């Protein structure tokens, strides 16, 4: 099976996901990006990707829906005939940051469904197709990258549902790395810190102050391109014999210091 490699990036039309998709396009991948908005609302992002020389597919789908996940994977194979890299990036923050003593089950269920259950079972679908694809493509080395958060290990008591969903993603990475290694599919976790995106726009003043006061070793916000560079290294197979690893892209936020 010849041709360019193909990647699927969930939540790939803005923020971290778009930063990842752009780096993959620049690295020679054709790219499928997923989102929930109408196609006309994401055209600018699609144009940016096309300008990098990639063939681009937009998959409008809800990552929390089993039917949508299946349709999305089918669309990728219909367009590209292959899938070499899956980047599980789509995720949401709580609608309301609520203290643990006041948090609702509805918010917890929503975040687990979108941030953990969705990517867990999308990985299952994609991995099965990668395994089927491998015999006809001797050079094929599948890669799954889970984009999580420092919240996988750093407790925030006003968004416990988010932290637990990301901690689950961290374990899912280890599980899939252990299960898929025999098929030559590598699985990694990229764990961003404070990244300037739509999701963090509402806490800009807070993190400007914290960064100025030394929250991170590198005294700046992270960018979607910082995360994109790390994911591209993994997707391109530049880090070998290292499945299951966590790559921190947090400017040293979680670096132990005295």
C-alpha cells in the first residue's frame, strides 16, 4: 500500500488540535480533522491545512457517540485508504468550575463520556483497522497519541471531573501501549500544561499572574504549535523503542523544585 501517510486528529479545527494538524501536514501527512461545527464554520482551518500541501478531510462528528466514531473512521478509510496516526485530542472543560463538594453528576458524566470514553473506544476502532492494514503495507507502523493534560496528576479541586477524565486517559495510554505493541502500533501520551487556546481564554489573567510569579520554569504560555511539534515527532516515528511514554509539554510546570 503506497502513498502518503494519513492522520486523524480529533478536535482538530482549533486550539491544540489545529496546532497538531498543521504540524502533521507540514510533516507530509494527509490529515482528517474532526469537530462538531458545520463545515462552513471551520473552512479557515481547512484552508490552512491545505496550504501546507495536505489532502484534507473534515469529519463532523461527536466523539462521545459510538455511531459517529464508527462513521468517522469509515470516512477516513474511504478518502485515504489508510490510517497511520490517530491523535486523540478532542476534549472539553467543565461548563462550570465547581468545588468537589458541589459538583454535579451530570458534569462528571459529560466529561468522562467526551474526554475518556470517546477516545478510548475510538482507539479500539482505529487500532483494529491499523492491524488489518499492516499485512498489505510492510512499512506501516501505526501510532496513537493521546493528548491529555497536566491535570492527569495535578489536582484542581474546582474541576475534579476534568482531572479524573485526564487521569483515565493516562491509564488508557498505558493499557493500549501494552496491548498493541505486538502489532507494531506505538501509543504515547502528550501532556500539555498551560496552553493559550479558547479553553483557557477565561483564565488568562489568572495564569498571566501565576506565570509571572514562577509557575513554570519557562516564563511563558505554551502554544498549540509547541504541542504540535511534540505530536509530530511521535507520529513520524522519530521516537522508537519507547511506547507508553509520556511527553510533558508544560514549560517545567510539573518539574519538582525547591
